[in-house]
């Protein structure tokens, strides 16, 4: 997760192979980082059909 005001730093983008973005309405600047993390985690769990077995 990146800063609410500026997102993930450029050096992080250079190191990763994949990125996840959250669509936003035009004119909205940012989401609260905790809310964004919850959205991404919830979607990942949905796609994986819940938490993995221990």
C-alpha cells in the first residue's frame, strides 16, 4: 500500500511484477489506506474462495 496522497513510490513500481489498482470516480484524489487495504484483501479472498487451509 502507498501513501494516501501519492500512492506507492516509483522504486516499488520498478521492483514488482504485478500491480493492483482501485477504480475511482473522476475528481476523487485518494482513498484511506486502511479502506484500500480492506478492499484489496476482500477481493483477493473472494477470488480465492476464502482463506487458505492452514
